[in-house]
């Protein structure tokens, strides 16, 4: 399994992904699930992936080689805007499905993949998309400024409750780390280290790309202190008057 | 869907269940998913159920009529201890499976049910069980003092982080309400009102049984203030030094 979350904030895009892959419970490995394309001054595009690793790596390799879209051969470095970038990723997914899908299906293996694509291309605003295994996609909006793929449930309540489009990037980073920590604690198939990317609005360059390991002092602080903060918060709730 | 959670605490058993049933997204009804048997001075047993309503109601009706266990005809009012109470519920599940399972299977409908059984019978300690659709079961322990059925993921992180066997009952009640609120916010198929039961250790009588509606002032306070408390807690986290 996997957990990836993307934020669509006024100040920019934040993407966080774990690195655990597993086949069953004992074939556990570390693979980055985040890929970045950067052309400083022109574009930053980040892709986070969940699902069958052979599928998601095939999608990324095809995007590197180029994919036919609207009669032209494009990569993420050549598409003119974010909408076409999302279409290109969707087309790469469909190309993999066309080639690998029938054999996977014959062997009883589902075509399991989903992807987050966030970033900005000069001339347009930052955008964040979730691309499905069918190659179609949805986009984050001001009303729902985050998208998740993989094991999303454990880390969703904190985002539902407090994340807003106007949340500043540093607070957004704290929130995705808390959301990831909630998931890491509850699901063994999501694992450290984690990859973080920040792309600030109109910077058109990677603002921060960081692999956070178990030795990261800040993440350890979050892990240790968030539980204590929740404990303090619930202890401050009054006892219901109907409970003697 | 459903969300039910049971706490196994030093001070006693707490059980909370929602009341929403749905067939698809538009056939939504309110059904209590919690049943209680009380013989003051002798026993309190509470059953919370998730899954196919026809199955879980059939299980409860059979438990009312009596089920054959170890060559004797028992109800939850006659079994001598909590282990046999869990066995009795499991046997009722198997009896329903024997009678209804083949037809359900022929129509492509899974045999979907799970149950929480908590309580105490004179002469033994309080115990909390989770009974599966196969009629087998697990029991909460001091190490893991809560069990959940139904849509459990959204409400699990708060319990993972702060609930302990030594958590006092009033704090346990706060925590299950927060856990339920997280689930209600994230999953439409879990809905108000909610049913709460408290059985204090060695009281051998229902300590509290309460239907909490949307008008319940305390629950509304929890709903409104927990988000604010989380917001305060994450704002108090320092900004990572690697994020300018």
C-alpha cells in the first residue's frame, strides 16, 4: 500500500508520499513514489503514485520517453499547460493499460494505479490533479484543497477538519506530516522514509524537496508531540453533564 | 455502512454505535445497532452490530429465542459466563449462515456481519469481544483496549494515540465521541443519532444508556470544539527549520 497526499494552497502546492512497497506482508522494499520535472523559470511538475509498482514505474518511464497526445509527441517538459500535463499522464496510464492490461487481467491481477500530479507551468496557475487507473482525472479546488491516494482514511480527518485553501505552506507541511504520521501508526504497509515537495506559487522552481527519514528531528518531534497535544486537547473537553 | 466502537477499560465497558443503514446511497434509514440484556445484580450484556441488517437482526432474534450451545438451549440471559456468551453469539451467526448463507451466496450477496459483545456476568470480569461472520472471535486486552467494527479507519488514529486501559470512563466516553465525530465527518454512510452504553466494572447493571441526537448539547460542543482544539494544536507545532 501507499499513502500520498497533495495540497492545493493559495501559496502553492505541497506533495508528500511514503516509500514502502510490499508484496503481501514480507516482501517490503523502499521505492520513491515521487518524481519531479523542473525547468526553472518555466515549470515544476511533481508526480506521486500509488498502486502496482510495475504499472506506476511503466507510466513514469513512458512519460520520460514521450507519449502521443492530440497528434503530437509530448513529455511533461513540453506540454503547454497543466491540463494537458494531466491529459498526458492519463494517456500514459491508458497506454500501459492497453499493453499490459490484458495479461494482468488474464492472470487475475487488477489494473491498480492512481497518481497525483501537482505543479505549475508558466502562463497558468498552480494546479493539482488526481489521475485514475482509467486515465481520467479530477482536480483539487478551493472548496476541497487536498487530494489523497492509497491508504487515505487514517490521515483524512485532520485534513477535513482544519486544512483550508488559505492555510500557509508551513502550516500545510505540518498538517501533511501529521496526516502521514496517523497513517504510519495505523497501517503497516505505509512506511518511512517519506518524500516531501513544495512548489510555491509563481516561483516556477522547486521550493523544497526533502527526504524525511526516521532520524529527522522535526518529524520525530511531530510524532512525539502530536499524541501529547491530542491528549491535552481531549482532557480539556468537559465531562458531559449526563455522565456522573 | 456502520461504525461501532467498544472500549475495554479498568473501570468498565463503553460501547458506541451509529444508527444509519443504507442500501446504496439513497435508501437511508435509522436502525439501532445496539441491543442490551440486563439482569441487575447478575449481568449486563450489550451487542453492537455491523453489516447486512437482515443478518444482524436475524442473529439478535435467534439469541432472543435461544441457541443450542454445548447441548443446551441458551440465551444471553442464561449463559454462565462471558466466554460462553461470545460462543453463543458466534453460534447464532453460524445458524443464520447455515440457513440464509446458501441463498445469499447464490444471489451474489456476501455474508457480511460483525459484532461487538461487551459486558460482565457475576463471578467473572468485564470482557469485550469482536465476533466475525464465521462465528469465531477475538477479545480486547490490556494491550489493545478497544475494538471496532464497520467503517473503522477514520476514527482509529485518536484511539491509537491516546486510549489506554487505565483511561477513566468519562475520558473514554469523550474519546469514542471524538472518534465517532471523525467518522461521521468523513463517511456519509455513518449517521446520527448514536447510541452509547456504559457498564461499570462490578456494577452488574447498565451504568448509562443514552441516545445522542443532533440536538445533544454536549455532542455539539465536541463537534465544534474538537476541530478548534486540533487547529490550536497544530498551530503550536514549530515550523521545521529546513522550511524557510
